[in-house]
């Protein structure tokens, strides 16, 4: 996964844990079209202050993930759900119902996480 994709997922999962002001600045700089200089002017802080806030926010989001692991669980679940879809399609195409055991095992793994 690319850096922006990871930042986006981390923000989706943990962004609500940030202050409203940090959320607004982070969204405008990371996902919007606001440069550090434009954000500094808009929020009345230095460019370096915006840069430091973005860096600290990235670190905080990574720390939340290190403790809670929600993004990793989500990505793992998505991968296993895709495998289930592929196995279901294979059953449709071949009629091999022995693949149901693999689907059941994957579903159990998802439930146990």
C-alpha cells in the first residue's frame, strides 16, 4: 500500500481521536489542496508549526495503530473475504463443494480476530 493510502486508512480509523482543529488542518493539508504555507496563513501559525503538527499527527496515528491494530485487522479481513469470494466463484464454476471447508475455515479465522 502506498503512503497516502496508509495515511488515509489511519485517519479513517483514528481521526476522530484528534482535536477538531487537528482534524481540519490534517485533512486540508494531507487530503486537500492546501500547502503548508497556505495552511500557515489560514490558521495563523508558522509554516514550520503546520509541518510539525502534521508530523506529530502522523506519529500519533501510527501509535494508535501500533496499540490497537485496527487497520491491520481490516486489511487482513478484506484479504480473507476476497479469498472467500474467489473460492465461492470456483465452486460455482467447478461444482467442487469440498472447497466449502476452506471457506468455513477462513470465516472462522475472521471471526476469531
